[in-house]
């Protein structure tokens, strides 16, 4: 029971009543709360403010969810954490990249409702989205140009972390996760390019896959894996679709989670030319 | 960074953090503004530029020049900068792989505790150079036209083949006479000196990457394919 988070621990009622039954005998038919207090639950239980959580519970949906998830303290810690002084606009680029990714996810879901990865139907379904569907071309356009926007933002964000030296101790791991995110984002661009299955997508992808296949060691295997065989064929399109729709975005979402966890845990860097106020002389002496 | 430097950084950082502000609302306001801006830019681009859809993919056509999305231009251009065929794999696979590995290892390569970009000139210069090179290659890629004419004089019986070659995208990777790009593929102006007809045909059907295979052309339009091979087989040095 020690391991349980507060919201999952039994209500005070139970630890209160049990000793009462076993020890003093019954007879305390009064309010449960009083009962709990009187019968002195073990110290460990008493020390924790379980009663407060239970008292607030049921006050609207938020209270209901919070009692069962313990989210509020987490959110409070997240929102009211401190960011160092001097934080500037360059440090919003990571968040901007994340919004671009979110926009891609939303428009992508709508496209997936009408897109058909079957090689004989892919182009037709893309054409239907573009020409017939209400706002179809607009959503396709958003997804298409959103990809470019995301690429621009991710490079800007990477440049920012580079010039701020934000990849140094203790944030090395977050830089590495970032590089993997960059590669995965480029993979999204590559796999998505084939899906409309027009001439441009077909020939560019043909060359890109051939290039992959020309690599040493794992190159040929990777090439065959992407193509779904030795030849560029129907399997290629469905593979790219699965990669573009499921695997890669799933990985990106998970890694963004890890990336943000580390940002919150380690704190975002202050602009490197700033020094903390009181310690100005001291730190210069030390250097 | 040694232990002392690490501790000093953490101490300095916690002071800076204490002198800072709360994430909500100060950082959240900026982030939200960025979110609105990003959405506005995407919507604006979607409205302005739309989403074109070219003609349907057709493996048998020959008049299509492979062209990647703009953010791969720098990789594509790398192909052209590197000329000798034995180094092509180096350019297409080697350099990107090396770049990725270097990026991942960056925190372990650059162990200088200094973070101010003005006080670590080597890292800053390396960063600016990399950005400059990528921008330059991207620009080259954007400007590179896709030639579809071969001006080289040829005998009348090979003119049909010359047109097939001109419209088949070979010029994206090969130079023929004055036209086309000088890489990644070798110059074809005098290809017949180096390769017999059969070998040329074999190359077209079973090329080494990154050249695409033209097997489909042979299957679908055998006459065009024969014209093409005939034309290539006629390309010798003229005195
Ligand atoms: C899907 C792509 C990415 C998303 C959504 C993302 C998101 C974020 C966010 C929201 C932050 C908080 C600080 C800020 O906004 O600047 C951050 C910090 C950071 N990111 Fe990213 N990022 C991405 C890709 C990358 C890449 C490609 C790199 C570099 C290779 C990178 C390296 C870092 C580092 C080192 C930090 C810590 C910066 C600091 O503490 O000052 N990230 N990221």
C-alpha cells in the first residue's frame, strides 16, 4: 500500500473502521469522517492528506478525474515551473515545431479518411481529394506545406540549441533524441512524397530508394525492405503508407514525449551570455 | 566538462532559474503566439499555393526527371558535386551517414564548457559554415533547370533516339555534349568509346544505383528503347 499514489489509496473510511471493529467493538454509528479520526489509523496513513483528496472529490468532472489520476499536482508542477531569466523568442521554436507536427497529425487523419493506398486507386483517391472533396485541396495543401514549415522549424530549433550550447551537460541526451527526431521527420517527408502517386512522387522515390539500396552492408536490405521486394511495385506503396501513417509518426510522438520530459526535468537553458545577478563577480573569479 | 565545471554550471543555472519567471503564463503566451503564427503561415500557404497533383505515376514514361522535395535538394546536389563514379556511393550514403553520426556525437566531441557562441569561435564557425553550405546546395538544387534538349549534332538516323534520350531525364544525371548535369553519372558524350552497344543496353536495364532502370521502357515501347540504345551506341568522339 505504500506504493500506491494518493488517489488510489483506500478512502479513510476503511482503515478507520477496521481497527474499530476488531478492537473497541462497534457502536460508533456516527459520521464516517469522525469515526476515521477517532480510531487512529496507523501513523503512515494519517501523515498523508488523503482525507483532503476525498473531500474535494466529486466537485465536478475535474475533481472526479483528479481523484482517480492525481493529475493536478503534475499539471501544477508543469505550468508553474520556473523558466530562467532572459528566455526569448528563439526558445519558442521547439514548441512551434511541435505545433507544426500536431497540425500534420490532424490534417493527416482527414486525408487518411479518403486516401486509398492501393496502387491502382492511390492516384485516383488523391485526385478525388484534390478536385471533388469539400475543402479537399485545402487540407492537402495544409498537409503538404505544413511539412515544409515543420522542416524549416526543426532546423531553426536545432540551430538555436546549437548556438546556445544547449547540447552540453546535462542536456546531451535531449540533443540525441532531437537528432533522431530530425531523421524521423525527414523520413516522413520521404515516405509521404510517394503517396499521391503522381509522376513526381514516383520518380523521385524510385531514385531515393535506389540510393538507399546502394549503401554498403545494410543498404541493400533497407532498399528491399522499403520496396517490399527487389522491384519497385505495388508492395512499395503500401509499405510507405504504413511507415508514413503508423510507425514513424508513432515514434515521433513518443520521442517528443521523451524530449519534453527532459526539457521539463532539466529546465530550459538560459541564453548563454546571461549570468545570474548576485554571482557575477564570484563566477568570474572562479573562471 | 569535469565535475567541478558541471557543479558550477548547475549552481549558476539554478540561480538563473530562480531569478526567472513562471512558465505559465509568461512562456505560454509566447508559445501560443507562435502556435497561431505557425497555423496562419500553413493556412496562408495552403490557400496561396494549393496542392498540385501531377499526371499519374507511369513507370513506362521516359520524359520525367526525378526531382525530390526541396528539403532534399542539398543531398541531391551533393550527388552532383561528387563526380568520380566510384565515389558516388560515398556521396549518396557516406556523407549523410557521417553527418548523422557527427550530429549524434556532437555533445561528446565538443566538450568545451563554454556556451556563449561568441566565446567558442570554432563551434560557431563550424555551425555557420554548415548552414551556409546547406543553403548554397539547396539554392543550387532550386536553380538547376531540367534540360530536355540535346544540341549535340548527330546523324539523321539517330535523331529519334536523341530525342528519347533528351526527354528521358538522363540529363538530370549525365552530360551529353554541352547539355545536362555533370554528375552524378559519367559524361555520356563519348560513351560508345567505352562501352559496346550490348553493355549500354545492359546498363539501362540493370543499372547501378542511383540510376533508375529503364526496363519498363523496353517492355512498353521497344522501338523507343532501341532508338535510345542506338543513339548512345553512336556517341563517339568526333574529330
Ligand atoms: C519533432 C521535432 C522536435 C520537437 C517537437 C522539439 C520540441 C522541443 C521543445 C518544445 C523544447 C523546449 C525548448 C524550446 O522550445 O526551444 C525543446 C528543447 C530542446 N530540443 Fe527539441 N524538438 C524537436 C527536435 C529537436 C532537434 C532536431 C534537436 C537537435 C538535434 C533538438 C534538441 C533540443 C535540445 C538540446 C533542447 C534543450 C534546449 C534547452 O534546454 O535550451 N530538438 N525541443
